[in-house]
């Protein structure tokens, strides 16, 4: 592994769609990081199957964190030294953090019954209903609902107070809920910080020193990612005012064609701009 000053963690769900072109400049940014030996760990709420096509299209060969902090996935033989607890999933060596399915499915069913708040899981839908509720093509929708750890669902006409009661009871049971529009996911023990700590330790061992942990995200994902990072870059848009980013966070316009080149300049010049 080549020497590097940074390990980059990029929240990609706003940058790389399930199908189609990524945001302007991001594919060149990914290729440049690869060329310069700067690890670029993708962070996504998608499953390893659902993120597979975008990774192949981008030529992404570094580890990624899937299902909202449920699992670390590394390509086989990426790290010479491996942690003690790994499981093979497909062609990846994975470090599970959340409990694997069907644990989350059972917990969701129990939570719904006990709170009397009805939910509909994606896995229960017919192919036609799945497409209607996700807005995706059938192939992408099927990949979306094939999970390893968390259970995807939506509320079936629940009032706001019912959703709040559901959330409160989930927290009391130490269950992790994540909302993305009308869709929700439930997992057991998912933890993005723990996932990042696992990867960081592996990079520290491989490099034999500690590289700076740099997070890149839009406002939507900054709240989850930035507290886990030493340095941060916020990709700004009209929602950026809601971001928890501090005054020390570097900011770049999401849709500016020069943004990714400017970020590369910071990384390659070992600039102090992010201190």
C-alpha cells in the first residue's frame, strides 16, 4: 500500500445514483484518488449488492461501508493483515457490525406488534408494488431489497404520533432506525463510527502510521459522517444550512465543476486548509 496523508470517507448516496451518471466530476475524482494511492472508502445506506454496479462503473476498488454502518466490505486480499472476526459475503471479506438478518426482521415485526403501528416491509411487496413504492426499475428495486443486515420498510398510514411512539420504543430496545424519505430501515447494533474505526485500524497497520481521516458529504449525510472524522469537507447546496458542519469544515459547492479538482488540490498538496 502506497504512503498517503489521508484516508477519505465519502458519503456517496447523493453523488452516485443506482443507475446513470454520477454527479459531474466525481468519476474523475475517484480515478484520480486511485491513481495517487489515496484510499476512498465509500459510505452508503445501500447493500453490497445494490452498490455493486456503481462501484464497477466507477472503477472503485477500495473498501466500503454498507447498509448505514452495518458492515465493512473489503475486496479480497486488499489488506495483508486481517481482523480476527470476518465473514465472506460474495467476493468480499466483511467485518459485520450489525446483527445479520433475520434478526432485524424479527425485531421489526415484534416492534410493530407491540406498538400497534403497522409497517410494510419491502420484501413483502410484489414486483409491481416494489417498483411503485421505490420508483426504481425492477432490477434495481430487487437489488435494493436484498439486504444482509437491515430491514427496509415504510409505515402504513401511521399518524405522526404513532411514528414518534415507534421511534421511542425502538430507541428503548436499542434498535437503530434510519429514514430516507418515505422509506425506513431497522437494524440491530449498526454503528458507522465502529465501522470506520475498524477500517482505520486496518489502514494504520498497513501503512504503519496514522493517516488523517477525511470525510466528504452533502448536508443530508454530514450529521452521521462528520463526527467520525478528523477533517471534513461539506458539499454545499440549498440544504447546507441544516448541516452540523463547524466553522472548521471546508465547504465546496456541490454543483461547481471545479469542486472536485479543488479537493484534489488539497489532498495532493498536503495543504493545511483543513486543519
